C-alpha cells in the first residue's frame, strides 16, 4: 500500500521503534538465548569499544514475556551494506577493512560466525542521513514526508557491523587442532565445498571462505543467480579472494593472514585508485562520461573538505 501505516513488517521477529530520548530509530529483534549470548558477549564493557570489534552493538536486552528461552535485542536500525551504492573504491575498502577486522576479532575470541554472507552484515548509516529514513521504505523519510536524502560515505562515514548470530558458536580453544568441527551451512545462497561434500570442517576456515565469496560475488564477478553484475575496480583483490576460496579448507588463509595481506594490498594503492569510481558493471555506456565528469568535481569538493580517500568514522564513545 502507498501509505506509511500500510507497510508490512520485514520479519515476524523484527520490528522498529523510535527512542523517545533522542528520536533514534531502533530495531527490536526476538532471538534465541544462544544468539543473545553471543551478541551480548561482544557488547559487554570489555569488547564494546574495542577498535576491531565490529559485531553489532546492543543498546539493551529485554526479556520476552512468557518465553524464557528468548530475548529481545535492541539495536540501531541499519541499512543493507550496498544501499546506497559505494561511490569510490576507498569507500568499499573501509567496508572490507571493518568486516575483516570484525571476523578476525570474533576468531580471536574463539567464536565462529558460520553465516557471514553480506546478508548478515549491515551499515549504521545514521551519520549519512540528515533526517531518518523509514525502516520498510529506506528511500523515504521516517515520517513519510519525502525522499530520504543522504551524504556520501566519504563525507559522512558510516559503520559496518556483523550481525545475526543464530548459527554462531563459541569454542573452548583457538587451536584448529582441538576445535570442534562443524558441518558448513548455506550462507547467502552459497554452500562451501565442505558443505557440498557433507563433511565436517573447521568453522573458522568456513568463515574465511564465506568472506572470500562475498568479495567475489558482490564485487569481482557478480552473482548471476541474484542478477548482481559486480563492481569494476577491485581486481587487485582477486589473488587474496582466491586464496580465501581454496577448495581444501586446510589450505585457506587464517583471518590473521587475511588481515595482514589485505593491509599490504591497501598500502600499495595510490590515492587516485582509492578515489576512483566504483562502477557497477551493468552501468550503461552512454551514462559513463557524464558520471565520470561529475565524479571529478565531486572528488575536488572532497579534497577541499579534507576528507580522506578511505573514510574514517569518528571513534565510538
């Protein structure tokens, strides 16, 4: 229906609300205790402000009346990672950096996500939107009064978060030799090789595969099943992604190795590469000259404003 009160909920266990103290749009999500336990672990006083912790921050955890095996997680309402689209290579580098750090930090705390597709990552884009967007119709303002206008990621950097820990597990050891093996799950429409073969595997290696598959399908090659064309300008990540996607889980990189190699790759990128357009491969050829010209003037404005090529969000407090 074309009216605000006629918009359906996106999920029976998720609803939006407005925090009265500051008009922040928040999400209420009903989850099992196991998911609440992991989400709470990364929102406690020790982990909450750690610079490499990119697990979703909880504002509050509420009980569910008459359901002792459930909890309600309260968090900032966020947007899909790819909406709006990345304008520059540097903006995407910020996303990769935060997700690599986040998964690495989870592994350091002996936690495997096990479902880390782009569907289970989100963007806190409130800094980008002068007026709040509507949860069910993100192109509209929260009060349905018009289009939700936004700044670019370069000008007003967002934050990216890992979320949805329904399949995540906490392990007793960080050693791959003694860690419990798990059967891989389909995540984001992709089943890792070990899942197709039906054999248990180190869940940390499966996480690495899923993150590498995200880079391949969302940026390098696209996803034919979802009619996603991919994004030009990221071929420098292909060798890293291929090593993350090794068929044999024992030959895949660890997240520490992924982080180290990624940092080395980024250090070698020129400022012009970082500020160049992230072009959807489906972009019409006739529109490219106009968008390229606009991008030059936009880039000059970002340089005048002293905005770095890789966005840097303000420190959490």
